[in-house]
């Protein structure tokens, strides 16, 4: 039921590409790789600066890449308004925590309507989901997964 509600919300605000949960298995694989401290294993071709493409992008997301050896990031499709991106963010936080299951939870004390921290209780992996504005002016949700210090 929750997935159906998420699909309706995202489709109604222009995020049809994210309405599918096709990215969930991909996200689980990426978090598993990060939990073993081996994000470098999914590094692809070099990009500008310290970025590299990834061999493990999330289905329906864009610009998935690695930054250095400890950070994985992807952007959602674009939204027309910041409010649309904020509503998509709220829906995606619920979807991500459902996807990753037990042990993953929102850190309410470090979150806001435009920035949410989600942590693993089992591994040294966390992620943020936040709104941002892309170079083309569209509003996006950015997922950033990172390995915490051990």
C-alpha cells in the first residue's frame, strides 16, 4: 500500500521515474559494498575532479558517481519547484528506510524538511537525502551514501 501511495505522490509532482522501486535492489547492493569498505570496487571511469563514474548506478536515478573512496552519490530526476522536491524527499525517505529494512533509521535530530540523515545501526554506513538545485535550474533530491570512520 505504501508503495502505491508513493507512486501516486511522485507521479502527481512530476517524478514518475522515481515512482518505481526498481532502484531498491541496486541500493541494497551499494550499501552492502559500502559496509565491506570496498566502494572502490564499483568505481568506473574518471570524471571531473575527484569523481568517478560507478559501475553500480541506481535504476531511475541519474549522475550516480563516487567521490573519493568513501562517498557514493546519485541525483533524482528534476522537479519544477522546490516544494515538489521537498515532497519527493519525504516520500523517498520512507521508501529508502522500507527498502533497507531493519537497522536503518532516520536520525531525527540531524534532519530538516530539506535534509535527512539515515543511518545503519549494523554497519558504518550512513546516507543523506537532501534537496538541491541542479545546474539546469531544476530541483532534485540528492542521495549521498558514505562510509563513516571506523
